[in-house]
């Protein structure tokens, strides 16, 4: 019974965060269409999936913290998966700066934003960051 309440609580909490996030995204999209200022929308669209990925891993991390074991970072996972996904996540943000035209593969990565692959990569990054912290 305790597990049912825990899973239901986390599902409702993550659902609430998703609902709030989608409303913020719609508000930013509307403001972007009116004022032509894209940076807040791009920042939110890039970082919100990372937050959701972290929230998906958080319940298990809390259970691991309660076990009071020694902590370490799984560097191989963080480097092999984390760095390429971080590169994809920050590319839209950096494309709005002066370094954007010189950022390698930026045009191809920006094309992925329309296919929502960018959001999936952000989810993976958020999950991997918390999953790399091991006992």
C-alpha cells in the first residue's frame, strides 16, 4: 500500500509539473509571437526537458540516499552519454549568441528541434545526470 501511494504521489507531482511547464511554454510562445524575443522560449524549451528527466530519476535517487551508503560518480556514463546530450541541449541556446554560427553541427541540431528529438535528448540528459551518482 505504501508503494502505491508513493508511485501515485510521484505521478501526480510530475504530472502537475508537466502541466505547469506546458502552460509556461504556451505563454512564452505567445509572448515570442508578439514581441519577437526568442531567448526565453529557447531557454525554457531546452532546460525544461532536463528538469523532467531529473524528476523521473529522483524517486529512485531518494531511495538510494536513504540507504546511507558511500557515494561516487559513474564518470564513464556521465562522459559517454552526458556530454553529447549536453551538447545537443545547449546548441539552441548558443545559436542565439555570437558563437552560434561557428558552433559545429548547429544547423543539423536546430533542425531536430522541430521533430521534438531535442526534448527527448533533454530527458535523457536529466536522467543520466542523476543516474550517474551511484553508491
